[in-house]
C-alpha cells in the first residue's frame, strides 16, 4: 500500500492540491488530519456538505481518510471518513477535548472505529482519543491491523503526542499512523510531528513540527 500522509495547516481548507499530488504519485490511500476538509472548526459555522466532499473524492482512483465536521440527526459530529470506490465508513470522535470547546460544538460518539478495507482492517480514532489506551485495546480485539489517528494536537503538548503514538504501537503490536496539523488558529498553535510508528515502537517516518508537508511510505 502506497500511503500519502498530509500534514496540513489548520487554516487551509483547500485539499484538492493534495489529492492531485496523490494521483500523480499513484497512491493507494491518502490520509488527512482531524477536520481536514474544513480547516480548524471549534466554533459553529456552515460546513461543506458531505455529498460535495464525496463527489470530489470520486474523481480520484484511491482511498481517502479524513476528518470532517459531519451533521447528523443527533447533532454535529467530529467525524472520520474512510472513502473508497463510492463507499463511506464513519467514526465519530468519542473523547471530545474541553480545552478546544469541542463538547459545546460536537456530539460525542460511542462506537469504536473499525474500517474494513482492501488493505486490511483499520482501527481509527481522532486526536484526544489517543490518551485512552482502552480504545486501542478494543480496536485490536476487533481485528484492527493498523491504527490511523488524524489529529489537531497542540505544539504545547506535542512531546506527549509523539510518546503516546509510540506507546499505542508497542502496547498493541500494531503499526500506528498519526496525522497531525500545523499552523495557528488564533488560540492554539499546532505541533505537526505526523509519523508512522512500527509495532515495536520504532518511528519509521516523521514530519517536522511546523511545516505543511507530505510523507509518502509503503506499508
């Protein structure tokens, strides 16, 4: 699987150039950060309709993982979408982070994030979830072979992010793909360090702390 990891600025809403890049690289899967289609969104505002997002993805011959704000019958969700060949699978963030006003904007999810893909079973979660090891134990028990963790993790605690990704990999003997954001939303500065961690805790690919960038790796 040729994986493209996008470390995107939280203020950047245009994700099409990254899709074009992945197409040129013959990617199998591209992964964006938390709320990757909307830019930073911790206060209520209009969101891009899901149908529009899916229509854009349909133009590309690879799978997509992205965070997005998703209106549902029970309220707005901080969601993860796995899209591939016309089919969508969703996960709703379970642990909303009070420090970024999430509980007042989003409804929390309750179900673990399992995506069935041609590349194996993916366990998915979002940002603050990474601090809760029981989530990953349950994903592993459900058959997850890789963990994907899109995030908007602040620079002030970025060393925690790095260590937590390594711990989740080692505890579960599973490859972990952490996809973080960079940039300043006026309240928080985000800390990058998107990375791929092997099951033994070895970091096998890593972006820096401040630059919008792309990692490409074969998994």
